[in-house]
C-alpha cells in the first residue's frame, strides 16, 4: 500500500522558515519524481515544486521561486521542502505527491494527508 505522510508544518512568523518532510512507503521511491502542492484557505490546489527521481531536476512555481528548496533522500525514501522567507500568502495545507513517472509530468497518482503551514504576524 502506497503511503505518503507529511510532517513539519506549524506556525511561523513572516520571514521565518520551516522544513516539511514527506515519508513514503509502498513503492520504489527512487523510480519516481515527487512534488509538493498546496491549498490556501478558500483557494484551489496550487502546484509548488517538483523533483526528478534522482534529484537532478528541480522545479518551482514562480510564487515561491528563490525562497523554497525541494530535495530528496532516496536512501530514506523521504522528500523535503525547505521553506524560507515565508510570507502570509504561503499559508496553506501542503501536500506531497507521487508522480506517475520519474520525470516532470505533473501527474500525481498518490497524495499525502497534508500538513498545515500558517504564517502570521
């Protein structure tokens, strides 16, 4: 059974940092690209970042580019999102997701439960 579990969310002031983790099981982690998607209150899903199967390709939405860093540890079957210089508009539930391929397809077939990130003054 494929499982993805996000942790690391919480409350942070503007300008602060958080690191999200996504622990996975039930599939060959290093065969697949992974991504992060978020949903702000009252808004739809917004793709945030993606990373290829081996980490050589990383991709970012314009809204967070230069502030967030996506990475993965294939030995630990874990995906990360380092979030720096956080803004109030980054407040959202953040989901990790498994891509259908090892590259950049933006087609996700499994999702985690999400972790809440709240940026407040």
